[in-house]
């Protein structure tokens, strides 16, 4: 299995929700061919537009694709369930 690490930007408020455990999913355009087992590392976009790189790592554990739920997910997008491997420092 050939997994990838995807480096994604995320607004600060959404990253905080990941870290406090209230959010465990990401909705993204599937322009990177996300796969179960791939990893995500986030780049936090702060209120002033600056970007903070994090030393975090999240695993993609489930993917719901638009063709599985065409009335609820815009074509070409995915909803990914993720879990923390390391992070939120």
C-alpha cells in the first residue's frame, strides 16, 4: 500500500475544533485522490492570513465520496473521517 502525506491549509477555528475533539472530519475537493490510510498534515491559516505549520499528523480512516451520496455531497468532493496520530501542539 502506497500512502501519501497531504499538506492541507485549514482555518484556525476548524483546526482548534479538530484538536479539542469536537470535529473529526474534513470535507475537501478530491483533487488529490485521497485514499484510506493516507495522512494529513495541516497548515493553519491565522486570522491575519499568516500560515503556521504544525507538526501534526492525521490518518484518513474513512472516505464518503460524492457518487455514494450524490444528493448530499457536491460532485468531486469527499467527506473524510480522520483521527489524530500526533499533533495539536
